[in-house]
C-alpha cells in the first residue's frame, strides 16, 4: 500500500504501514495528538483488527485495512450517519473494481458480493479537549483472502477479479469517500445519502431476521428511518431496530 498523496482527493492525506495493531486505534491516537483530520491510515495487515461489538476482524496480508480520521465533522448525534456515508462510498469503490452485478449493502455496515460478506465498517469516536468530536471510519475489505467459519458467509474480491490489489481499491475508495462526504455535508445532505444507500440495499422489501442480544426478531425489511434505524414490519407493526445482525430469509432480491 502506498502512502503517496498523488492519488488522493485534494485536502486528504494518507499514511501507510506494513503492520499495525489497528488502523482505527492509530487514527484515534493521531486525533488525540492534534491531527486536523482528513487523514487516512492504511496497513498491509492488522495484528488486532476488530469489528462491531468487539469482534475480531481477521486481518491477514493482502486485504485492505483503512481508517479515515475526521475532526469536527458534525455533532455527536449525527455521527452514526457516517456509517451510511461509508457504505455508499464502499459500494461505489467495489463496483468500480468488480462491476455492479450482485453487489449490495447489508444493514447496518456490511457489503455483500454474490450474497457473501466482503467488507465491514466500524465507526468510532472520541471527544477531544475543548469538546471537539473526532470520528474514525474504519473499513476492512477482503481483497485477496476471506476468513472461514464466520457466522455470515464471506468472500473476497479476487474470487471475482483475479489479480485485484488493495492499492487499486483504496484509490477508488478514497475518491468515492470524498465525493459522498461532500454530498452528506455534515448531515445536511443525509436524505440524499439515505436514498443512495437504499438504492443499493440488499434484502429491501423481503423477509429478514435480526439477531439482537435480547433475542431474534423476524419481519419484512421496510426502510431505514432518518436516524439510520432499520424499520421492520413484524406482523403489521413497525419495529425500529437500532443495532443487530441481519440475516436474509431468502436470497436478497434487492441485490443488483
């Protein structure tokens, strides 16, 4: 992975590492040291990669491990919207490399290719001195390798595009992220981002099961609301879901 800024959109920087414990942790450390943000941290491998809810994210060499640090991007209440910004951006980057067929987003933070998980997104934040918000958007993509024995089937981009390299994906991702962040505009443009996300959503309008700590719930995936919650039609009542793992009850017809 190159640290060259030549391929980055104006105003963005990148620092590349052979190995890190976690790109998110490195980005948060930079924020606490006073970095102004719009900084990408990328690594060839992670020794302590993680996903949502403290899960381990398998991070062998050959895949893309990247985190974008944003300083004072919005109010804390709007920061969860950045997961959808990242999802739309990642979809654009992957389809630029692998084509659109069979590529779709799975609420809240996964990207699927041919029904299998190829990527995950982890958004984390910290309050800096003076009350300034720092947000890190971590994105891991299975480019050359995919883990086995995962709760949700996993795949890698090389299964579709042999020879694909993480450098090419990162260039597409950094460009798409800058474009979508401009569209989002600190939350003012979330309605447009939400529409774009829904247009790319897998399983929309179909039956899903959401696995939550308090128990599973099944119904029809109707929508996401302005706060990014999944809206589930469960026996005629609308249930807003703030967190959980979505499993499709049939192949997701919403995938392009």
